[in-house]
C-alpha cells in the first residue's frame, strides 16, 4: 500500500455486509503524503484550491470488501459530506 494520509472521524456502512465502518480511511490524493491524520473540519493541503473532493478508501474488517468514498473539500476545509460510496 505504501505511504498514505489517514482520514479519521468518518463513519459509514459496508455496502456488502452492512457492518458499521469507523476505521481510518486512507488517501493518496494529496501531493505530499507524510502519514498525516486529518478529520472533517481540518484544513487540508489544497494548493490553489484546485481540489473539490478527496477519494478515501478502507476495507471492511468483517467481509474484506474494499470501500471507497468521495469526501468534499470546501476551500481548504475537509467536510463530512460524502458525495458517493463505491464498491
């Protein structure tokens, strides 16, 4: 998996087994990945405010399903608004 940043404080459900997922989500969307931890409401690296969304992912500990979310970025702030859940 390599180096990534973590997004804490996200709660969703597995689309396959419906287990509540509260694990850290990971992202490789930021230019510099230093194993930083971010949460909704945090200011995130968004050079020139070019990003409007952030792709994050995790695996369900119950069934192993890969779960991907798209979180919204408002200016430089990570919001809790989820724009899509993918399997």
